């Protein structure tokens, strides 16, 4: 929901480490004409004293204070100072969501990512960028792969050493880290070292880190492709095994930005791997046992999706929280025979949403057969065998067969 802005367009001016002199004429004129100039203390310090506008530094926390702050200056010409490109992880994105793009006049400068690409000679079209500003550092883990290049927007001066430690713990200790500080300004500084040999002291808080990934060949690989080895997950053994998990994620068919409800989370495997398929994928894992909820949270952090939301038993959560976002897909991996569970999940699924349910008992399988008769969809049955030693020979050990129902909810469903 956007708020109404009836004043003159808000000038959102990107400013780099080169300060006022690095701005073009249009950007400088926008700040000069403003009656109020908003920005960080550092950014406001770039504005010459002869610029007459009132200087207002950002409050903290920022985002909740924005509606009241801009209401206060609605009848005055406002300029907002932002770092580099305001629409690249910047305040411009927040303001566009709040007031709509028509309320803004954005005047960008090169972002720190553009400047880093220029210094390093890296193709930005082929380089993922991860921000850890206000986000857990583990967010970068799904992006790591041998030979890949990654740019990390740092939270502060401590990010490089924390990043080096994280890489060393996760099988990427030989990766080359390059820290680029104060890009474009007179205090620009660049320095490098391998993650496992990092000895640099914290430097400037305004920095970006470039990673040239080198994987330890002996360390297990964790790719974005669903079906990670079961050994990646800690817990009490309550998890969807990796072969069935692969088939389940294929049936759920995640797309960027979609939301999954994982009902009966266990160790969190399906929700975690849904989120790993793309940085914009989101999931809520519902699990009734507290120890398992803690384990899902820990597994999510270990595998680089700490934004996974973990809640209690689904029926209880829906009873006390009326406004949970409508999911694009629901996976029911446990509790199928609980009274009202499948009915409740179905009622909360939007038109066109997908539901996938796995059953291992005769009772839950019979339930899925009845639902498939009523709602359509597809039924499958999987039997996985794993090779195990038998004396001096090898035998095939069957796993529990799994019945899977997958369905897309029609407009009349």
C-alpha cells in the first residue's frame, strides 16, 4: 500500500565517496533548491555550507519513522541523499514502495558495485551481489561455488574478517577476498588475502568485499539444486529423505518470490531447499515440537537461508494469527490424518496454488486417495532402494514407500 504524496517530487540524489564535487549539475541543483535535505550524518557533511536547506539526519530505526517524517515536510521541497545508486539496495527502493515512483525524481551515481566491477575488471552481468546490511552473514552461503565470483555489500568494518571466518568454516578457505574501501573517494583503499590466511585489521566501515571462490575438494558440496545429502541436516532423524525430497520439490515447482507453507517441518528440509532455489523464495515451516523448531532454525542458518520463518503447529498458529500471507504452495509432510488439517490447508491456498502431500501409512494414503478423487491432481508412489553391505556382498535395502498427491487449486476449488 502506497501513501499519498501531494508535494513536489522528492529528489533522491545519489552521492558517492567523492562527495559534492562528484555530483552532476542536475543533482547539485536539486539539492540547492531543496528546503529540506535528508540523509545520514556522513552524507549531509558533503553538502556545502552555502546550500540553504535545512539538514535533517535520519532517525533510527529508519523505516518505521518515514511516514511521519515525510508528513512533517509535505509542504516543502525535499531532497534525500543516498549512497551511490539509490535504487540499488538503497533508500530509493523504500521510498518508491512507500509513495510510488511518480512521487520521486531519482538522480543516481555509480553504485559501489559498479565501481568495484570497474576496479576488478569483473562482468557485473555475471556476478551475483549479496547484501549483508541488516541481514545475517550466512545469506551468502547458497551463492558459493568453485570458480564463482561474488560481491558482498558489507554491514561495517567487521564484515571482511567475519566473512573470511565463515568461508574457512564452510569449505572455501582458499577463496581470495578483496576489500575495496571508500570507492571513488580520496581515501580509496584496496587489499586482498585468502580467507584462511586473513590477518587484516578492520578498516573503513564503507566497504565492499569481492570473493573469488575456491572450494575445498574434500568438503561436501551444497548446491541450489534440491536433494542435498541427508547428512547436511542435524536433528532427530525426522526428515524427508533426499531422493523423495528431490521429487517433492520438483512437484512443488518453486519460482522466484513465491511463498511456501511447510506443514510438519521436521528438520526443515523441504522449506530450506525451497528457499535455496532462489534468494527471493520465502517459506514458513510449521512444526509442533519445540526442539524441532530450534533445529529447523539452526539448519536454515547452516544452509544459508536464515530468513526462513519457523512457527508452531499449523492449526494453532492459524487460529491465533489471522493475517498470515497466502501461500503459493503448501507441502504437507506430517500430520495428514489430524482432524481438519488438510481441509484447513486447502482453504488457505489461493486459486492456482499448488499443494503436495506425502504419505507413508495406509491411513494417510487412503486420505490422499479420497482427496484426489474429489479434487483431481496426480497420484504417484515412490519406492527407493539403497545399496547396503550384506556380509561380504551388497544388497538393496528398501525404504518406506511414499505416496504423493500433487494438485493445483482451480478457481472453483
